[in-house]
């Protein structure tokens, strides 16, 4: 997409993603395409491609570009997947995913955030994103199983509902740990077996719900 931030966005891809080892060409392409500045308040547009997270409404945050790319790359999407995201927030991560798979299902617990994200999806004509207001720790059973699941808020553990709703084979990425610091975990399901790999240390807002933190 050509807009006044196209050059800054390209620089973000070069300096923050390629240089730190994001190698998946489809992920890099999606990050170069999705207009991140549209997902933040007008006053923050100019800094929206910086190497840091950004505040959004309701005391929540959009992750740093590198973390969005690293989590996306970990899902190894090829194009024909159904992906479930928990924590729509601004909608930016869902937008990136929507360029890389058939359909994104995304769940958010804060209504104002969901409404804002939906407006931008429409504005960008990203019609392969279906969203819902709910407690995402319980997943979204109606459309399960999902080939990939991404949780963009940090929980004390991996919610059972999400593991159940993951396809076989399937990949799930989630920050797990304490309230302040977590480690990014990649769970893979294959031939009925579950493996968990620890990726890197991260800081996410809390995953709040029945199979997350209590508020
Ligand atoms: N992916 C988002 C990141 C948003 S921050 C983006 O790209 O902007 C994490 C989001 O998770 C917050 O909006 C928060 O409200 C939401 N969240 C926390 N617990 C949740 C739950 N149980 N179900 C759904 N959303 C949840």
C-alpha cells in the first residue's frame, strides 16, 4: 500500500525485523504492507513505526513491531490456514495475520477496542477477519479447530480450551508467566502429541478471564 508512511514502514522492516533475524518472507511482506499508523491515535501516528510498543485505549498496548513479526513468524503460516487470535486490541496483529492466511477469528473483551478495530478492518477492506466480544481464554468453539492460535496477552498458563481448539497439526503462541514479565511459548500439536518450546522474554498486558488472571 502506498501512503505517506510507506518509506518509514520499509525502514522498520529493514532495521527492526530483518536485522533481528525475522526471515519469513511472507511475514516481512505483510509487515511492509499493513499501515500500522492507522491502528493508533492520530497524535501517535508519527511514532507508530518506532521500535517500541504503543498505548491504545483501556490501558492496553500494541506490541513492538519486532514482537508482532516474531509471533507471526512462529506460526509458520502458508496461506490456507484458519487462525484464532485472543486479544484483538487495536486490531494490528489481526490485520497482519489476515494477509497471511484464509481467515482470522479474533476475540476481545473490551468493547471500545473491538469497535475501533472493526472500523479499521472495514476501512482497509480486510474482510477475512471475524471478531467477537467475549472471554477469549475459552477460545471460540464455534469455528474450531484452528490451524494456528495466537494469544496477545500474558496469562499464568496455557488455557486448556485453546489447546483443545487447536488443530492437529497446529501451532499456538502465547506469553506465559507473571503479571509483569512472561516468556513467549510455542506449543505444537502433532500426531496427538504436544511439545512446548520457549522462545524469548516478553512483557504483555494481562490475559484476564476464566482461564487467565482474575481481573
Ligand atoms: N493484538 C493486539 C494487542 C492488544 S493488547 C494489537 O495488535 O493491538 C492485549 C489485548 O488482550 C487487550 O486489548 C486486552 O483487552 C485483551 N484481552 C485480555 N484478556 C482477554 C481475554 N480473556 N479475552 C479477550 N481479550 C483479552
